[in-house]
C-alpha cells in the first residue's frame, strides 16, 4: 500500500502512465493468449450465442469501470473544489483584516499591515512552489502567523475597551483558521485503497478486452480504449496532486488581493484624517 501511495503522490505522471499502460498491456496479452489456447483446444467455436455472451460481458465490465472511475473522479474534483473555494475565503479574510487594521493606532497599524502584505506574498509563492521548496516556505508561513498574533496581542491593549476589539479578534482568528484549513486541504487525497481497486479493475478490464477482441480491428480498438482509460486515470491522479500536479487551484483572488494591498498602502486611508485635522485648526 505504501508503494502505491508513493507512486500516486510522487511518481512523474509520464512514468506512472507508462507503468499503468505496461500492466494493462501485459493483462491484454494474457487475455489474447488465453483466447488462443481455448481456440486450439476446440472451445472457441464462436457461435452467435457465445459472441452475444461476450458482448454482454464487455458491456458489463466497461459499465462497472465507468462507474468506478466516475466515483474516483468525483472524489478528486470535490477535493479540488474545496481547495479552490478556500483560496477565495482566505483572500476575503486577509482583505477584511487589512481594512480593519487601518482603524488601529500607530505603530500597530503599520506593523500588522506590513505583516499581512508579507503573508499574502508568501501564500502566493507557496501555492505555486515546487515540492522541494515547501518546507522553507511553510516555516516562513508559520513564522508570519505567529508574528501576526503577537502583533495583534500588542494592539489589543489599545482597543480592548472598544466594541470593535471583538470583531477584530474574530477577523484575525478567521484568517489563522483558514491558514490551517488550506494546509489540511492540501494534505487530503483520494484514499489509496480507491486507487488500488481502480488499478486492479483496469488490469482485469484489459485482460477481458484482450480475450474478447479478436482480429486486427478488434486489437486496435482495444489499444485505443486502453489508451483512453489510462488518460482518464492520469487526469484523476493529476487533479489529486495539490502540489505536484498540473491541475492546481487558481490563485486569482489572492493575486487580485496582492495588487490591491500594494496599490493601497496604509497611508491611503489617512486622507480624511489629515483633512479633518487641518479643518480643526
């Protein structure tokens, strides 16, 4: 089971595809050999009744395979959608926290605003990083989370007498909770047992096709079908790889947030404060 987990999670997608194709090809060849042996022994008369039974068998096997692959694909896509929705939720949480931070007094406002910008930058780099860089970026991520809460604790002394303090703490807590949620979502995969069953069923299906499909046209049809099945399996595996696959959740909301934070520094929100101060004079 650990070997299968390592292959699904870490093997290059091309290597994994070639391995699956090889196993299916071997099963199909075994089916062809078994059919040839039966024909030589006189059990392959090929009457209409027997051909009809073989047709029903192929339909049933492919139908069950489609059901199993559809179930596995749904599991992978569900996890992908969870990761994608969390990107938007986190972007909204960071943006809300940044806006509410502008209500704090200095130096807390500038300190927390800078940490939020640095945190956003790191989250974007982490989302697009290669697996070898994850450990360093995660350590930086955890450091920034600690710094954010430490800065919030320091700022709380100046706002704890206001009703605003509760909502601000809730906003910061939500940001930290979403950090943990995104980490957990990237560690959750389709269960390995599901991939094992799917792989076994694919191999058995290849054997059935090798046994049933006769003649040149039948063999080429089997090759084409096995290729399609392999592509479908590789797509499922790719979607299920949050940090290695080519299909990753889009970072559009976080990228838009990053541009907003850098184009609207904390000083932008001082406009009316300065004008009101001048008017008061």
